[in-house]
């Protein structure tokens, strides 16, 4: 077995940097934060054992600078680097730069990142192990003639996708042959500017699909397990809003089948560490493999809550060349977990970013609640980065109790100073279609377009004004918990208990 790490550099910011630093602390490993000029006083910087500046606020000049992150890692004496998600997490050149600098990249090998980053090579691998893929091409298409020919074979509607893509970038729905060539030109130029690679391929378009993903974990000794699924259909503009496990849609049989196939792909790829296989499901619940994400995902805590496995600690142990401490048969999904993402965005103004200073913060707690946050009271939410500020999670014995806890916690949450998506989460959690599990990838888009009915608004303007004024009085007086604040909270409690549906 390789030596245990003494020090890990966390190449990220916000809630995920906090999450990794916490895991390090629990394992007795020193943590090194890196920070941009906008993040000098950020929570991840305050929580880490040491912190190194890596450049100006712009991510391209700091968190995306491979040279500066590697330099900080070497200078600090860290033995390993945790990339979190986003930024450099799926950048094969970064993983390679770590390998070359003698640093352990906490994730898969750089060649595996390259293999999965090329969507058509991931599809070819999936086909080779018998995973169902959406009908389409297994190679990028050379020119318009090839695109036309393949499109006729596959049939419309279809999706044009960037070979180097992933997420929503370089994605184009094409409804008919008439739109094909112009759509291809746009997809190519979008892919070129986003990935520096203009290759595209085709897939048959699934209508109103559902998005289900399988978490996998593999060690360096050939042991591979899956940790069941996460349902991620509630997204808007390719931003997930609510995730849960188990998926209300999967049967035990389908779950086992998808898990077994996921494990087969991981083995075939020689994949190591944490990964996620994305699937789309059509109305007949037929799953189709889409792509593999070679990182820890934002929504990993829902898997942690139902399996009891700390995925970040497990990632670190695997990177230390330890063996998986359990076999597939030891894993069970217990109860139900739901995550709601809290973004610094204003749902009442088309989800415009809402950076600024957090003037007051009350984080919910109590039975079954977890809050993974990158901020504290008084912190600044910079405008330069992803607007995700926190993830609120609830665990319950079944889906109904998880929903009830989540609803309770969302209304306990108070954020003053910035707008957040908490009111939108409240609406999702109370929507009859969500409660019934009738969700597909168009659910949140539709909900986000409609303005909420007046009686559904959880925090009337007058109550918010009272809370702000109470907060300001409290701050001026420098006395803890003055009476007006307490009564404002109490009044809202009454509104909730008499006004809510369901
Ligand atoms: C699709 C699709 C329909 N058919 N592929 C969007 C993100 C990327 N990972 C894959 N995406 C999609 N691929 C085929 N063949 C629809 C989407 C899609 C989507 C998928 C999951 C969740 C939300 C979505 C929103 C729009 C489009």
C-alpha cells in the first residue's frame, strides 16, 4: 500500500472546496486552499490549514491556470490534488501535469479522462460492453455530406452534439432535413469556441427524456462497485435544481441491470476512482447511455445519504492505493434522499445572477437535514463564478418523509442580502407533478417560465421588509436576537402552518 497523504491541495473554491477540506480534516490530512483575488476572505480559505494565492478574480487567470495550481501544490509540499468539480476537474492536461509533477491527481488517469471526454469514443466503449446507447453515429462526422447521409439513416428529430462536448454546450436539436446544414454550421462554431474542437456527431433525439445517472467507484486493484442511481431530471438551462435517490422511476430489476452494465464499462475502461454514467430514459423507461463524467459530481451527497458512504474520503483512500472497503453485496440504498441547489439567482427576474454580500443567514438543521455550503453570514458572493452557494439535503425513511423534511428546511432557510432560488425550490417541492414523480427534463423549464401564484409565494414582501429592518436594528444595537426579529420569524411560521398546500 502506498503511503498515506500528509497534505492535499484543493484546486477549487466554494462549497466543494469546503466539502473536500472537511474530509481532509476528518482524516487527519492537512489541507491547502488556493484562492483568487475575489476569494481572499472566502470560507474555503478560512477553513483550510493554509492558503495560496493563484491570481486575479477571473477564473481563466486563477482557478483555470494549470501552471499556478501546480506551482502552489509543489511549493506547499502537498502530495495530492483534489480537483472538485468544474474548473480543471475533467481537464486531461491538468491530470497529466499533476502526474508529471509527482502529485497524485485524485481522480482517474489522464488517458481515461481523454477517452471519456471524447463522446464518440465513450459511445464506442459502451457499445463494446453491451450498454444500450441512443441510436446515432459512433464517430465524429467529416463533412456536410456525411452529416446528411447519417441523418437520413437515423431519422428526425435528432441531436447534433459536440464530440468534445458534455453538459449542454454545442448541443442542437434538429427537427427536419431543411435545418440540418445550418444547424451543423452553428454547432461546429459553438463547439470550436467552447472546446477548441469543431467535430460533431449525431444522435436520435429523445422527446422529454428523463435523466438518471449511476455512481461508480473503482480502486487500483480491480475492484469496482456501483452506488445506485440519482434522478436528475429537474434541470433548467442545463443547471440541475433537484436531485434524488432512489429514482421514483426505476424498478429493482432495471436498477440492477444498469448498475451491472455501468460496472462493466468501468472495468473495460480501466477506470479508477469516482465516476458517473449518465443515462437518458424515454417514456417506455428504456435507458440509453449518454456519457461518463470523470469527476465527483455536485449531487454526490444524495448517494452518501442513502448508502452511508463518504465518497470524498473514499476518493482519497483510493488515491492512496487502498482497496475498496466493501463489495457490491454490502451496499444498500436505505431510505430516500433529496438535494435542492441554492443558487445566488433571482427566480423572479428570469434567474438573473444575484451576487453581493450575505447580510443575514439562518441555515436549517434538525433531523435528517444536511447543508453543504460555501458561505457564511457576512460573506461576499462574487460575480465571477458559478452562482451555486449551497446544497440543502434531506433524508427520510421514504420519499414522502424526505419531501416533508425538505419542504420544512427550505422554509427554515433565511438568506438576506442576495436573491436565491429557495422560493423556486419551494415551488418544485410542492408541485403535484413532483410529488407524484411525474417529472421529465422539461418540468423545471415550464415551472421557471410561469410566475408563481400569489398565494404560493412563501415570503411576502412585507415579511421580508420586517426581517431586514429587524436585522438592521439588531446590528445597530449590537445585541443578540432582539424582539422584532424573533416576532418576524414567528409570524412567518404561522403563515406557513396555515397557508401551505400538501
Ligand atoms: C439528448 C437529449 C435528447 N436526445 N440526447 C443535454 C445535456 C447533455 N448531457 C445531454 N443533453 C441532452 N441530450 C438525445 N439523444 C436531450 C438532452 C437534454 C437534457 C438532458 C438531460 C437533462 C436536461 C436536458 C435539457 C435539454 C436537453
